[in-house]
């Protein structure tokens, strides 16, 4: 149970229905109070989940950034960190009026401390079908190496 449940009851709200009621209120406001008439932040900060893979030779990160233009992305890498900044602006073409909006503008800023050193000069980033993929080749000293195991014979003292 929510720790604020008694306080919610004072206002006639019940804990299980509060979030749904607030979401419904926001939908009603969006529907009946036209967007240009109200001043509301259009750039909420988003934190989409990153997919991470260590292939042995490289670290690979991918993140969904639907509707983001290439010029609105900035990816920087050092030998031990990766930073991703992106934004999606929703602008209307000249002569068009907004009647309804289901998508919002957003801004993203992520900084990732990498688990090993990478070769920052060889980082590759691609964007296809709304997904940004970043491949960071590991620095030579961070790549796994095969170690040969030799058998040791024991001499028995007579």
C-alpha cells in the first residue's frame, strides 16, 4: 500500500485509482484545452533503456530514439565513457494547424561509464528504423586473450 494512502483519502482519492485518475485528467485537459492556449513544457527528459552487449572484441549499445533526426543527435566517446544526447522536436509545416498530438517532443542525455577501455577513434554509430546503435571496439589491452595452459609433471623423489 502507498505510504500516502491516508492523505489521499482526505481528498477523496483512493490509492489504486489515483494514477489512472491523474492520467485521465491530463487526457481531458489535452482534449478540451487546445495545446497552443496553454504554456506547458514540451520537452520532457526521457531515459529510454539501453541494450548492452559485450562481444569480446567490442561493446555494443543500442537505444530506441523514434522520430529523431540525425542532426539532433550527438554521440561522444572517450576511452572510458560514452555520451548520447538527442532530441525530438515536433514542428508543424507552414499552413498546418495542430488538432491533436499523441507524441511529444523530448530530450535525452545519457552518460555511460564503460566497463573497459575502448578505442575511441574507431567508434561507429548507425541509426536505422528509429534505433541508434553504437559499436565501441575494445582497446587492445582490454581484449580477452587466449592463455595456453601447460601441464606440469611432478617428479617423485626416490
